[in-house]
């Protein structure tokens, strides 16, 4: 599944200062759907190069990290349970850096 | 960019409608009210709430010259944008300008000052930059070279707070506005509780402070959630700068911040409730406020003969850079010695109200 992932608000520093990543993510073996829950795990192990605790806490994003799926607050579409679709655009923004 | 891009795609069953206009697709969930709201309605309610806070608290008078503390970070960028917008829309009659501090940290301010300079052009607000070198005779890099990395946050916080006041005075401002938001204030309330600092606990929720001093400060974002500030900046594509201070952040404050964010996830109202708790403490303790005088060297508000900045400067200039570092209630030997040097028990840790360098903000 093709996705565009965008990191902002300082989170890009955790992935070698690259803000936009065009990626191909496959659902877990035996499943045909990819949920946000799985995407986070994938991002943590494939894109985050340092201080993963700034990105995730438990099985979700760290509180204070905002997530938008196709420019819509993920809290409106199921947060961790949101099922991703082809060509979705997912944005992660930290509110914890700088003022 | 307005609507469009990826948003145009027909979405999953969640294309919920805005609870305000019932016409457009909701774009975010407001932490304050849990409403689902579209972008346009969000812009209106976000700006209107700030306007109402300004009016209800009589923050400004027509004709005042107002400095907007501008760090290039998210809060001050959105503040500059919204203040400029509201001033025009509602005819506040304010003479607004951006005020920025250059601490002299190699590689840090260079980028964020560039951001502020872009804001100057985009929002049509004149910019004034004051440097630590001008104000104190020392850049932050020079201070760190002298004292090491360990204690520089004390200098960051104290010098930054005064730099804005001194810069504002230099520019003949009547008032200074800062981008402290609801999350910041809730965090400060908690920290003051954790430190048992009841006098500051009562003061830290005031929307305007320093009214008896030369430059009163106010916080139009007192009730504005950080989430909404960041969403607003994102949707409006406002250009801000986000990097941590390259010098070490304040761990204790970071811990309080994380706690606030955890609470917010469970119950977003918690942030406003903590602020209200702080506000209500104030009445109960208002009679015990310590007296405040002014520094005999620079005139800044201080409960000591010398204000914290002048004490730190004296240490630096005399080659005793540790002078003035540490808290009155500190437990190690150094702090005790410092304590003995002060004539009165010092209310130090000046202004945890101002952000410390972890967020290198104001
Ligand atoms: Zn609407
Ligand atoms: Zn002084
Ligand atoms: Zn610092």
C-alpha cells in the first residue's frame, strides 16, 4: 500500500531531518488490512532513527503528537483502529518542541 | 492550500459533518469541547475565543504600542498572526510590532530569526531584535563557555525574561504579549504545586502580570489549547520553527509536561481544570504575597537588592559564574553557600512562568 507520511513540529529530526516520506507498507501476514496501529509499529522500526520515545508511548503515539489522516484529525476517524487506504496521506506533528 | 489535495478523496465512513455548520466535513476534534468541527468553523471559533478573552479582560487600550514576543516557534508565530488579524478586524487601534531576542547561540537563532523575519513580511509587523550581547555584554555561547553546560538553563530563563522587558522598554512599548498557552499555564500551576511555591501558584494564572512595573505582560492564549494552536498553524500553513534548544532542557519541567499531556489524552478538560484550580488558589492566599521591590541596579522587579539577572551578571563579570545559581531551598552545599550570601531568603528560580530553555521560547 502506497502512503505518504509527513513529519513535522520537530519529529522530522527523528528521521534524519526528512519531512516527507513516500513509502510502501504491507499489511501483516495473513491480514488484508492495514490499521494505524500497525503503521505506527512500522514507522517506529523503519523510519525513526533515534529517540523513538519521542514518537511512541505504549502502542500509540506519544501524547502531544498530533496525527492527521488526509488532513483530518485522526481522533475523528478511529485513532489507532483507523484502516488505511491506498494513497492515504498521514501527518505526524509534535506539539512538544519549541514555542 | 485550502481544501483539496488528499482531502478530496471520498473517504471511509467517517466523513462526519461539522457540528457547527452541518455542511462541511469535520477536520478536527476540539479538545476543549470535544466538538467535531470543520476548518472554517474552527478558524472562526479559535479567533473569536481569543478576541473574547482580550475583550473580557480588557487586555488593551486603543493607541497602545504592543510588542509581540516572537521566537519563531509555533505559539508566537500564531500569536503574531492572530493579533495582527484581530487588530485589523476589530479595530483595536494597537501599534503592534514583533520583538525577538537573539541569545547568541550559534546555529540556533540563525534559523529561527529567519522565520521571524519572514513573519515580519507576511504579517506586516515591524521587527525589533535585541541581542544578549547588547543587553548583558555576553552571548549565550560565551556564558556556556564560562560556566559549562550544566547550569546554563538558569541563565537562559532569567536573561530571556528580562531581555524582552528591556527590549520592549527600549522600543517604548506599553505592553508585551507572549504566546503562553493553556498547556503552558497548567504545567506552571503543577510545577508551582510540586515546589510548594504558593505565592507563584497564585500569580501564574494571572492573564496580565507586571502591571506595577514598566511593561505589563499579557497572555491572550491563556485558555487556548496547544493542540489547537498547532492545528491552526498547520491548516493555515503558518511558517514556524521547531527545534529544541541545543543546550540541555529542563528535565523536571519536561516531566510535568508529559504528565499534562497524559491527562489531556484521558480527559482534555483537565488542562482548563488545572488552570481554574490555580485561579482559585489565588483568592485564598492573596494576603500572603511576598513584597516586591525593584533591583537597585537595573530597576527590574525583584524581592532582593539585586535582581536575579544582575546577580548572575555580577558572578560572570567577577569570574564567579556560579554566583546566583541554585534555588533557595536547594540541598547541596553550593546552594547553601549561595543562600547565605543573599540577605533575605530568596525567591529564586525566577519565573518558572517563563519557559525555560527546553523550549527556548521567551
Ligand atoms: Zn463548520
Ligand atoms: Zn537588576
Ligand atoms: Zn538553554
